[in-house]
C-alpha cells in the first residue's frame, strides 16, 4: 500500500471518491498552511477542499458544504497495516527455520 494519500478523497459514503480503508488510517489535511479537521472532501491537484457550512442541511438531510480554493497538502496519520506486519512476519518465519 502506498504511503501517499489519493489525489481526491471524500468522507461521504455516497461519493465515488469514498474509500473506507484509507479513511480508517486517518488522513491529515493542511489547507493554506493550517491543519484542518473539518474537511468533507479534498482534491490536491485542483487545490480545493469542501467543508461543512455550519449545521445547515439540505432538504435531503445532507450537510451543506462550501468549496474553498488554496494549496492543499494531504498525508496519512497512521502507517499501513501491511507495512507494520511485514517485519514481524519475516522475523517469525526466520525463527522457525
């Protein structure tokens, strides 16, 4: 698994850019030099994020979002589980021989 988050990711399960395993790892977002925790969706290549607009909801019960433009940086907050498991598995196999 790559240590770089995807170019675009969303927390909305109805979105085609939703990826639960990646979200479970935790994705950090820095927008205009400030770390943000309220990001609903982001796109690094197009330099924008979507954040919820207060507690306002649309008529279907989804939160209203606003698109903000500016430099976006994304990173994983936790290492991949595959990367953590490989050294331990290799040591266990080496000890069995």
